[in-house]
C-alpha cells in the first residue's frame, strides 16, 4: 500500500515568497530522504513553495473564485510530501517518525486510495476518466 | 549454539500480533530494521544463520518488553544494541570453550578479528554489510528456490508464513528450505563478502535472477486461475530499488528495476473485471500507473548512463518502455521495438525472444514479415509445447485472412495452455475464425 506523508511546517503559512529552508535543515532532510531511497520504499517526493507564491480557487455557489496567497485564514499549510510504498500503516508511521523534524513541524500520514478500494459504481466513474485519457476524442 | 529459543518461529507470532497495536508496530519495525540488523550481526559472527537467530532473539526480547514499557525512541538502535550484546556474549563464550579445548586455531583468529572489527566501526559500512548479505543469500551453492526463500526472509523481512502463503506452499516446506539453506552456507563455509573482479558480474547476475524470480512469481502464477500475487511484486521492487542504491554503477541493476517498475505499472490494467487476462495491446492505458512508468523510464536512463551498452534486463526494459511511452497502441514505435529484440536476441538468444521478435516484426512490417520469421521457429524443440507459438501464429494467419489455418493454431494453443481463462480466450478466437473474423467480436 502507498502512503503520502504530508509535511506541515507551522509558520509556513506566513512565509515570504521565495523562502527556502536553511542548508543545515536541508542536509538533515537529504540524509533522511536517502534512507527512504536506500530502503527501497520511496516512490516520489517534492517540496512546495510557500503559499505567498500560490493561489486558492474556491467554488462557492459553483463558481470558481481565485484568492492570491498568502491566505489570512489558513492555520496550517503543506510544505512538501513524500509518497512511500510499505506493507502497513504502522510501517508508514515508523518511517514518518524517523524524519528529523523540528518543533514546529507535523507530518500527516495518509493512505493513497487504490482503484481496488472503490465500490463498483465509483470504479465505473473512474473507468470513464481512464477511457478519456486513452481516447480523448470520444468523450 | 545456545541462542535458539525452543520452538520459536517468528511466523507463529502473526496470529497474536493482530490483537495488539504494539505487536503491529514491532512487526513494522522488524520489516524496516531486520536486514540491516542481520547484515551487521553476520559480519560479527561470520554466519548468516546464526546472525538471524541472534536478531530473532532481540526481537523476542522486544516482544516481551515493549508492550510493557513502551517502544523505545530509537527502536532500530535498541534492537542493534540488544543483538550486539548477545553476539559478543556468544563470541566470548565460544572463545572460552575453545580455549578449554585448546583449539585456538584459525577459526578463533577470525572470530577475534570479527569482534574488534565490529567494535571499531559500529554504524558505518552498513551498506557494505547489506551487500555482503545479498550475495550470501543468493550464493550459487544454494538452489534457486533456497535463494529466493532466504532472500525474502533475510533481506525482505518476510516471515516464513508470509513466504509460504505467497508461494502457495505449506509453511513447514519453506521453514525446511530456509533451515537447509543456512546449514548449506555454514557447511560450505561461504565467506561473508562481496565477490571481486570477474566473479562479481557472474554473482550479480545470480542476485538479479533471484529478484526477478520473486517479481515474476507475483506477476503471474504459473498455473491455475490465480493470476496475481502482487505483494511479491512489491517485495521484489523494494529489493531491486535497494540493490540499485547499493551498486549504483551496475547498469543491469537499473535495467532490472526499470523492467519491474514498467511491468508493475500495468498491474491494474492486465486483469479484467471477472479475472480474465487482458493482453498488453488491449489494455486500457488510462489504468497504467504513470508514477511507476516515470520511475521505470528514469531507471532506464540510469542504466544507459553507465555507457557500456544495455544488458539483457535493460533491453527488456527498453522494450517495455516503447509500450509505456505510447499513448495508444497505434503510436507504438514497432520498428524501434524490432531493433531492440534484434539486440536482445544477440545478447541473450532464446526461442521466446525470437517469438517476440516475430511479433514486433509483424507489427512494424506487416503480418507476412512476422509469419516468415515465426515459421523458422516451428521446429524449435523448446517451443514445441509452448502455447504462445500457435497463439501468435494463429493471430498472424487470421490477420492475413487465412482463417482455416488460424483456427487450427488457436485450438492447438488452447490445448497447450495451463491457464483456464487464457484457454477460453483462445477458444473464442478460434470460434471467431469460423465466422471469418479477425477479432473475437461477431
């Protein structure tokens, strides 16, 4: 099963555009990332620029409304993620526990939904999406 | 040896583990730590069987203490220290016994050396130890089945029960296999080391073979209707990715990883709703896992970067990549694929490769070109009872409008396959030939 580990650094919701972590933090994190890779569990990872460089699109009343970052109401934001392939939720938690996190950081561990997790009607709806990918002109 | 705990097998704990959160956590920690733990211990005691027993003993202590006192902050270090202390006790005790028996021979020196060795460098060279463990578990002195079982047990962190379930064998069979393998390694005095020089390439090939065997066991059952045991594919991928980090300069390791990533990317698309197999060209490509495809293509790039040309695994991965890159079957670069099969046939000649080459030629240059190549294979003894030969031949004949001949081939293929679902698919194609149609749809 796959899990996404979402890194939530407190304070990142207010970070200036272009803010990057300091080299010491990056070095520790790189060592951790390597340990995931060496164990063969790492599938993907990325860091995200702060929300001050992003935007939110909301859909109140079915109409998209764009708000540029930073977002005054946001209490916590995602700073990056890892996707790992492991055998159990406990194993994912163990990997998350090994991260050299700081006082202000939280990792949220979430299981990635697999096609087989869905009931038949959801599978069918998802299948239509897959068909469109394959035959773009048909849809 | 004094460290075996009577009747203890880790697998037998599984039933109780589910009843307790701590036991589930310990299970997860074991999966993460066991290979490195066993590898470090094996360098100390120079015996992988004994190393595994010591590691298991540390696990038993954890199972006794952690539910009561809680999981330590650094469970890996805790297990390592506990196991290391046991190993040192054991080495000292053996040393005393041997002194009593006045047997201070070569063996002793090795053990003393191992002890100081270990105390000098506690946590570096863990990668080297893991690599030594890989080469020992896949040593040619063992049968391929024993290598597979031992590798999954020592490096994959699987229990005997898990291995048995995956290979559809009784647990005692796998337990026996592992016990015998450890004994064989000890009796043959297989050194705990990474082979050097020209031997490395040969031994590495044996390691890659074991990993790919595990993958294929998971990817397609050899008989019956159970088509996939995907957990083994994931175990093989994990081992392969691990190996790629341990020997990053070996092109074929990346080639094998690329091949497995791309094959695994199709797992969801290759089985229909009622369990029937779906051929590659008929698969819904929207169900292919793009994350695994990207990883596969990246691994293939790493294989190419070695600059020594592609080996058999990398070539197979390059072939798989031709399919993976095509958004629709029509976009497949069949000429490139035919050239890759040509290269593969030179490097690793086999009738099965030739058969696939005929398919690629047919797709690139028309069914007649494929049939011409295929007809050279019909006398090949290795393919005499291989259902895919008549199956492919039937397909090409049908495409050429030679339905009577095609029908005979499909029926022959149906009589040769051991897979019930594949048989019914072939019989449907045979029936379609009677209607004079290339496809199974009337």
